[in-house]
């Protein structure tokens, strides 16, 4: 009896599958841009005259014949770009771009065009006090286009920092499995610096960098505000109500500590916050450790954005992470452009992660090669870093 019940059910499933297959084969074809991010930046540095960008198209399904797709400038999309991204960009004027071969072919049996070049020319003659955009999209195709049919080429002056890492729900540790960060051992003085953009503080604790239960620069804790900086050590914690971050704002953090006296100072954007504090951690600091897994209870490794468990990720963007083996002076901290860049050969700079790679899951150390890697943690939803285009320092309006 059971077989008499199941055979019709299987037949129905087969009919449904066949029907679905027919629907998939018979739906109207469409074309679209395969680009995940519709914005592509053209950064103009001093001496830059030419640059190149690319567009392409895909179809939803294969055809038995060649399909021609033509690309062109979609000037009417400038307002859409400004509305979506809260910008005040102007359309890039004629004479600063060309599309030499605007028509591309999707060969029969395939679904994608080759890349179509968009050449940017005479860029040295642009007024770089302005922001420009060139929307390039599908202007001719035998099928209807989907909404994502345009790429916005944004032409702007290159800044000192053009991309930063989004550390939300991610973290990093040394790439090497061996303890090879020798210059992070025996630190009797330390300066930690970071350019930070916290977006919120959803967790009780968020980590900047360090080793849990030993010497850790973190934000929040039981009994203090979730946006308040704290030094947590194996011999007590140090904090101050003045060490509180604003959200949705770039802040350049400088934290100094002298193990001879426990003297602790914190600067936001070069200004000391609160009074000088004193900690009880009076031993040399050792942040030299090998790669550590992101597992609950981890406290013997050096991490950026992780301590004890994966709920302690930093909620926002990071850039310009530095470790010095000496206490920087106020004049050094406030040197021109110090918040955005320093010489990798600077005296006492023992680790320097710019976090400007723009792709991948590794952070290069410009000072001594102590590279970091972001590692996945399926249990705690730790993901790869995101990469965000910025323009820092921001121009005054």
C-alpha cells in the first residue's frame, strides 16, 4: 500500500520539476552588468594623465546566435549616483574619456562579453577640487536590461588613504605559525596607534589589539560605557571616562604606556584625553606569538579585533595600525600628516599595518614583515574583512 501512495507522489514531483525546467528555459532573456560593486574609482595622483576602466555584460541564459551589446555614457544617471551615495559629483566633461570599441559580442552558446575598455585621458587638466562621475552602461541590446546595467566611474584626486578595512565581524592574527615577531618582545615602553571609525558598539567589549588576560587595548567592559577605551592587563585595568569614542567619526587613537612607572596616556586626534593614569603592569610586554585560532577562550595570542571570543570584534573601520617600542611625544603625534602616514623606517616603529590592501584577507606589515591574516570562524560568524573606499584626510569644506 505504501508503494501505491508514493509512486503518484514521485510522478507529481517529476512533473513539477519538468514544469520548472520548462519555465527556466522559456523565460524572456535579459542582460545586466555582472559587477558586484557598481562604483569604480579612478584616482588621480600628481602626474597622472591617463587611466583605464572596464565594463562588461552578461545574459541571463545562453542563445544559439551571437548577441551584440553596446555601451555608452548615461548622463541622466548622474543624479541617481549623487542621490544614492550622498555626493555632489559632476558629469565628467567630454574630452576626458573615450570608449574606443563600445560594442561587444556575446558569442553563441556563451553568456558574457569580454571587457570593454573605457579610456580616461587628459586627467592632469581636470580641476581636482571637484568630484566627477562618468556613468557607463548598456545603451543597446536585443533584450531588456535589468536594473544593474550601469557602472559609475568616479574620478577624484588620490588621497593619502584611499581604502580601509571594515573589521566588523572579523579579526586578524599573525600569518606565521611560529613566534617570529621578535621586535614585539621585551617592550618596556609602547605606543599603540590606530585610525578608527566605530559605527556602533553593539557588544559589551570590542578589541583594538593585544593579548587577552595579559596586555590588551580594548573598548568597553562591565561597569564602564561600551564606547570607553580600556587597557586590560594581567595586573589590573586602566581607564578614564574621558576615553570615550564618538561613532560614525574618524578618530586617531594614540595610547602610550611605560612599564617602569605604569604611566598611561591616551590621545584622540593628538589631544590628550583626561588625566595621565597609572597601571600596575610593570613587566616588559611580549606581543610575539604565532598564529592563533579564533576559538572561544583563546587568550595566548596577539590579535587585532579579537579577544577571548568572536563577539568582541571591532564595530567599524580600521586603518594605520602601529606599534612603537617607545613613548611618542605630543609633538611627534601632532607632526604633519602623522595621523595618516609615517615612514616605515621611523625610529622605534616595530609594526605598521596600513590595512590598505583593498582585497584579500591579509594585512602587510610595512615595518618588519610581521604580516597578519584574517581567519574564518564558522561558529561565530567571523568573516573576511570588507574593503571600503575613502578619501583621507578629508578636505575641509
